[in-house]
């Protein structure tokens, strides 16, 4: 009996409560009963410890009486030593170890007897708990306010990491990316300003139409004189409609098809921006700083790629990140650090700079020069090409 109570105590306290809740939602009776018991751990422990204490004292008393009857005082002392060893091994260590290893199975079998015992001994349990809880209140502990703390975001990340054998690495990456949305901002995934390719509306109609023909995107930013002076977004679907109507494209006609640009402040949290894209027709946003200067561009696809991975990873690797025979990578300086890490599986430090160029410049604390080498986060980096005081291409070697 002592072994039963010892195992019940450890098993019920060590059981996975999140798994229990899942089974309770599936209408598993044992899970529902265990959760009901765990709502008041003071009552549960009261019933178990009353049974455990009673059985241990009863065993000690019976052994002492038998020893005195057959062997006298010396026998009683010897039996006390032997009984201590027996209780320690067979009524404490063994059952508690078993329950700690298999808490789900043990709790499933002990819940019904414990629930019956709690009902049968309720007056005694109530009295014992009342005295114990009053004692705890002296320490400013209110048992009635007890509740299981929910998992924090970092703890949930640990759960996902530990589930490697249960889910594929792709799904694991997606779950971790979703958890990261609350701490990432649009600055982390936006297309930098110097990578935004638009059309200057002040050019001739012929040049504008030629640039439209060469575009590979579904939309094109249209600006006046400088990319910071965005006047609208031209969608290829609108251009196609004009062509199907047999209209001749010119600058004025194209201007009439422009959609109003949408601007957001830098630092906007990624999950907030995703929510906006879901609820509004705009799927493109220009990121501006406190002075209203455009810093970059973000689309719905950029956020989705942050969660599920790149839709065009092979194209990205082929053009902007090229793997070399020695295992190093030739990388465009404008590539974001997050994109590089995602495509290569490496872990360049994610600090304030967002791009490879920014990371190198911050590390050097001076203007970059061709041939300069450095060690960033354990990765050897060599500057290959510099233009306009900006790293245009660098070579990143594997971790030392």
C-alpha cells in the first residue's frame, strides 16, 4: 500500500498536463478525472499523504509488535532497521522511480482508487488541508489561487526544438518562424531601397513601355525623378487589360492606371503588418523612416517566405548567393542576413544591420575596401567588390 501511494504521488505530480488537456478534449475519462484532481493539488496530496503516512506507521507498528512478541527488545530494534531498508527500497525509491519514468501510465491506473479514497476520507482531508492552508497563509501563499502557468514563447520554442523526431525539419522551421513573428519587424524582411526597381515616369513613353516589357514582376513602383518620390503602383494585370482593349500605351494612360502607394513606419511588427495585408487589398507597402524617406519595400510574399521559406530559393541562390567549390559563398552585399542564414543554414549574427553590407561596415567601423578580411561571428569574410563605399560582393567562408 505504501508503494501504491508513493507511486501515485509521483505519477500524478509528474504527468504532462498539456498532454492531459489534449486527451481531455478527446473525451478520455481518465484524463478528465486527473485534471479535476489536479485543480486542487492540496486536496490530492492530502488524501495521498494520509494514506501513505497511515500505511507506513501501520507497517512499523505491526512489525514492532511481532518483533517484541518473538524476539523481545533486541528483535524490535533489528526489525526497525530492516523495515527502514525495505520501505526505502520497495515503498519509496522503486515505485517513485517507476512513476517518474512512466507518469502517464501510472497516473491512468491510480486515478480511480485515489478519487475514491479522496471521497471516502474527505472530512479528514478537509481538516488537514484547512490547517495546512492556514499555515501557508502566514507565508502569504493562497492555495485557492493556484493555477498552472502557461508556456512562455521561449518555452514553446524549446518544445518545438525537442519535437524533432515527431515533425519534419520543414514544419519545425515553420512553427519557429511563426513564433518569431511577434518580435520581428518589417525592417528585418523588407527589400532594401537600393534593390527596389521602379520606373521614372518622367522618361519618354517608349522607354517606359520597354521597361515594362522587361519587368518580371506583377507590379512596378512608379516614381517621379527619384525612387523616394513614389507616385503609385502599376499592376501588370491593368496593363494587360489595356492591351486587350486595343489601346495604345503611353505615359498619360499608364498614369491613370496607378494605384495609390501604401506607406508604413519602420519598426512595425511583422505580425501586425501580416494582419493588415490579410484584411486589406493592399499587398505592397513602402517602409519609411521618421523623416518620410523610403527605406525599403515589403510585400505579403516576403512575410510568407519568412514563415514557409523562399518560393524561389534556387533563383535566389543562383543570382545573389553563389556556392563555391571550397564550401564558401559569394554573396551580394544587399542580401539580408536573415535571407543568407535561411538559404545556407549558417548563423551570421543578427544584430542591428539587416544586410551583409551593413554587417561588414559595422564590424569594420570604417569604409570598406577590396581585399579586406575579417572574422564575424566565427565566419571568415572577405570583401570582393566595393562600389560607392558599399560592399557589392563578399565571400563568406564556413565557420572556423
